[in-house]
C-alpha cells in the first residue's frame, strides 16, 4: 500500500497491460472500471479494463476473478497537481 502525495489517501499501485504504473483507490468500488489481478510476490497487480475480460462483465465474474477498482485520478481532489504542466 502507498499514500497519494496529493491528498493523503491510501492507494494501490498497479501495472497496466502496456507496462505503465497507475494508482488505484485502496478499497474496491463497484463503480470502478478496472479489475486488479494479483501476479505473485514482488510484482504489482495487473490492471485490466473490465471490457477486456468480458464485454458483459457481471457479478458472477467479480466473484470469480476479484474486486473492481477505481483509478485514483478519478477520485483524487488534487488530481490537477499531477497533470503535465501543472504549476508547482
């Protein structure tokens, strides 16, 4: 677990399918748009869009695969601090 430098919220770092790091809210959120799949020790979870797994993703798949998460940039009140070109 980690802490957001902008708002102090607990976050989880995951890796996208293209190898980029992305922060997620620590707690699962049914309104989220990613599922985090564990990949073993010393590796961050893999963040996959729900539609990439199944375009009709539903409750049964959530029970099988895991929880849905919200990218932290969607909920951080200070997200503008992290945008490219933001004033310091």
